[in-house]
C-alpha cells in the first residue's frame, strides 16, 4: 500500500497551509465520513458545548499560539472552517465530557507500544496506530521544517523539524514520529479520571513534544505550569542521542483544578534481553495505577503494563505487533467482534539500524516496510 509523504517548510501557518492544500481531499473525506464528527458538531451547537470549545481555544492560544496558526493554515489550505478543525483537536475531551452524545466508540480508541531494549541489541520501539478504519486509507506522513516563532512576549520558539504520521486535518504528534534532534515518540490514548475545562487539549501537547530537543525537555514540557492539560495521555519516548540508551514511558494526567499536570516517568533501561529491557504499553491504562486513571468499561485488557516475553529479537516484536490470536481483541486489530477500531499502520523505530519503518499491512506477515525514514544521529 502506498504511504503518502509531503515535505513542507516555512512558518507554522505556511506549513499548515501546505499540508491542507496537499491533503485537501483526504481531510475533506475524513471529516465527511468520520462518524463521530457529526456528533461533535451537534454538541457544539448547544451552549454547554460552545462554552467548552471556547475555553479550550483560549487555553490553546495562550500556551501554543504557533500551533493554532498551523491549524489556521490547514483550514485555509483544505478549505474547511477553522472551527471544524479545532473542534476535532478537542475530540478526546469532548468524547469524555459528553459521553452520552458521542457514545463509547468516540473514547475507546487505544494503541499498542512495545519496547525492546537489549544492552547489545536489538533496540526497538514499535507502535500499532489503532483508530478508525478511515485512517488506513487517508492518513499521511508530513516531513516539516518550520521557522522560529516569536511569541507576543518576545520569547522566540526555536525552529522545528520533524517527520510524523498524521491523521487528516490534525496536528502532527498524535501517532508516531521523530524530530531533528533524534527524539522519537509514540502516543497511547488513556482515560483519566477527570477531564478539565479551560485547559490545553491533549493533542496540542502531542504536537509540542515534537519540538523537544531531549527527553528531559520533553518531561519538563509535559509538567507545564502555564495552563495544564485537559485530559490524560501516554507518551513513549527514546532519543538517538541519549547515551544512557534508556527508553521512557511517560504518563500524564490533569491535576484537577490546578494549572499543572501529574507526570509519571517509567524508565526502561538496557537489559540482557531475557529478563528485563522489555516493556509493553497495551492501550488505555498503565503504570500510573492510581485514582487518577479511570478503568475502561470492560476489563478485556486488564494487564496493560507488563514485561512481555519472550521477545528477544526484532522478528519477535514484529510477530507480537501482528498477533491476531485473540478472536475479540487482538493486538493487531481488524474490527473483530465488539472492537470497532483497527490497526491502521505500524511504526517500528529500529535504533540499531537508525531507521523508522512504516508498515501499512500486518508486520508479522514478513512483508518489507512500505517506507523507511532515516533517523538523525
């Protein structure tokens, strides 16, 4: 299957404009056919939904005006209203806050990430991007080089460069990607106990993570004390320039009523490949096993944080990511049983080889990657 790749450069607005123009058809089709979007629009027509939307927009403009500019550029390029695009960036929060209106499928998305971190190799960060089936046909990769941005207070945001798999009409960072500094990241949806108003929608922090130069800077960014995050998320991170060779699973939840986030960092140190150095993040609920996370409606994935074994080679990881054994909720999802979502692509960061491999089919079937990107070192 062909992977669409678009190279863009310029200001944040210009980059958004170019992405919107390049993928105008894909964005329009996604917004037209995505079954949750019509529900979001209906919620927005009521005062309660409008008030939540306006609060998120104020928070986003306050913390990340340059990313709001990117959305404005995508709006012009795709010829879709800015309000529609920004609303889709609030989908996780709206889905949790207005559960009855959105129904469970709007919030039950989740992905699978596996870490394999052996001292003498292999070193693998693998991710199944699970979501609506439309993403499989309409998703794309953006390779961006973005100019510095001056904030109203005179602070200058440094230039950015990244490569990321993107959902149509959404900012990069929601799935998997890497930046010019060699920071590689994947994301897993999580259900936090509380969903906050007047804070930053989590998809903006996903985008912000692509600007971090180091793991430490990424963690500091996620601990933001400016506005705080509206809902929870899990970020899986490894850096090609981190000489410790550690990998990191970082979970973030809103601090209720406070302008900060609660952050938990789980370090996956290099191991012998047999008893440690392996870690599985399996969808919605993980190492922040505290009252800050809500249990999913069913317990079909109760053991989401576990040492996975035996996974000792890259081939083992690919076989696991493509596993379809469970008839109802397999690792590699294909809308079976009660599961309404599917694995749209698999991204495999091979740190030894220095590449990101993207598979549009089942990675366990032995096919070559559909596209390979070289990681910065």
